[in-house]
C-alpha cells in the first residue's frame, strides 16, 4: 500500500522515530526531509538521520553533520566533512549510540566514496574507496555491522568492539553479483533477519543471519526501491522509500508509484532505532 504519495526524486534514509512515533525520510536530490505531517528543506543535499533527543535529529548532508531542531527548523553544523564533489548517502545509528553514514561522488565516480562514524563528538573515517555506500545496519546484539558498495553487488560484514568501532577487516557476507541485484538500504529486524532494498528489482529481500535468501516484498509500480525501515506502534510495518531518479518520461508513466513511500503491515517485527549519543 502507498503510505505517502508525494513523489521523491531520490527517496532515502527512512527511519521510525521511537519518541514521536512517526516516519521520517529524505528526498536527497530535492534537499528535503519529510514526515507525514511536515517537511524541512535544506541548502544542501541531505540523506540520513538519527535521533538525538525528542526535539533534535542528527542529519547527514553533503557538507557534514547537522543538528536539526524539529520545532523551529533551525540547524547547526556539528562537523564538516566531504568536498564539493561528494554528497552523503545511506546512514543509520548503531546499537552503541554512534551514527554511521556514507559519502559518495555526486556522479557516482568510482572509489570516490567512504563510510564515517560519529560517536560522542568524535568523527572518524572507517572505510574508503567505495563508490555507492549503502546497506548500513547492525546486528541486534551490536557486535557486527553490515554495509555495501552497491556498485560491487556485495554486502560486507565487520565485527565491532564494545564501543561500536570496527575490529579487523570487513568480509563479504552476501554476494549478489550472480543474480544481478543491486544492494541499497537495509535494516535488521528483531529476529536478526537482514532486509535489503534492491535498486532496480522493485523489492525488499529478507536474508537469514547466514546470508540465505528467505523471501521478498515487492514495491509494485516502483522498481527503484531504496531504503527499508520498520515502524508503527507495534514495529511490525515495513516502510520502503523509492525513487524517480534516472527514469525518463515513458518510464515514469510505466511505473506510476515510483518515488512514493510504501507501507506493508504485519511483515516482521523491527527494532527501535537507537538514540545517537553526541
């Protein structure tokens, strides 16, 4: 079902705020953060968020990390990162209160991207040489992180220490190259299943902790599924952002739900998004 019909050129960054009990998501190319009741427009492209407290979000943008006041719409830069040729992409809070986000070239230049972590005022680059950083999410016990470079078709897994920082080198956890699938945003549910939006396939696919495929939920009329999030009062609704980007007029007519946000009740039970510790 369609949750919100406002078309996003590049929908991303969906997350359910556990205090406000509402969904937030982004239209990156239109520099906008949406909720069902309100929208906030920024001077720069924005893509992902975590909640700092009941009234403030941490926002990843093309110039760094911002603290947004939800009531006034005012925002301040907490950390500058990036360059004129890059923008932020996928991001999510980890179980230890850190916030991971990716940077990428504005034209998806090969290897121009990286993944960063903010935790208690410290900003550190974790991985570089990435083209399109995506699928950032965390196991339910907080002991490991996933991320992907969509351009490679592979989802990685890396161990985390008690503070949430990576330990050792990432390893390939899920290789989708043989299926021609493009891993985009991802989230892990309360049973440890990995739910991955697959750009171009019009679906969110669920994988067991060992990487085996379980099932998929389709986004009809919207092939460019981009980011899943669980929410609702019982955390059992799967929300999915989609995109219009790269679609010409004929493709947009053929796929009329593109760019809209979907909601699928009763799919699985999610986990609340952790609070970001600044």
